[in-house]
């Protein structure tokens, strides 16, 4: 196990970013459990409730998850009657998702999850947050470039 109190900053930044993400997601899952929703299901409903009908392939990109994972999540939301899925008019293989009346009703009953962000970041200087975002964004872009090029040291 990684000792988060020791080691170089380079090693720790990734470990803490991962731990923060997973802890935030665990809080989110805990709050959503009584509603029989998981965090990724919540993100799908969020998109559909706030942005409107969305292509399933676009959600795969937006949420940075595997296509097969999204297929399972959407199937579950459809089975629950929260989302409907229809073939795209141009390309029948592509699916357009939209929230149902039952999904919109549930969305209106869900608790506001902004407390998670507040609990994590309130009281932290905005400049520090901006630095953290810039560092993680730069690191992510560099790693994405390596993936795209397919060249590894």
C-alpha cells in the first residue's frame, strides 16, 4: 500500500487525486443508494435532465467510460423506466437517450449533491484550486497524448 505521508510529490499527487475521486464517489453512491441509483446512473440522468436528449455515444465520451459499461447502465435505466432509448433517425445503430416522466419525477426528488463539492473544497483558497486543476489537467493531457501516439518509452 502507498504510504501517503511519505514519498515524492509526483508519486503522491496521483495517489491523492485517485483517493479523492473514489472517496467523493463513495459518498455520492451512499447518498444515492436509497434511490436505487449509482453515481454513473446519476450522471446520465443529470445530462438528460439538464441538457436534454443525448446520443449514447456522446455520454461514453463525456463520462470517459467504456461503451460496454454504458450499455449496461443504460439498459438498467431503461428497465427501471427512467430513460428511453430510440434509434437515431440517420444511423439506426446509434441510440438517442431521453429521460422519461418517471425519470424526471425521480430527478426532482433526488437530494442536491453539491454538498460533496462544498465539503471537499470549501475553505481552500481559489488560487490553490486553480493550481491543482492546472497540474492535473496538464498531466492528463500529456498522458492522453502518449495514448494517442501509441509510443511508450
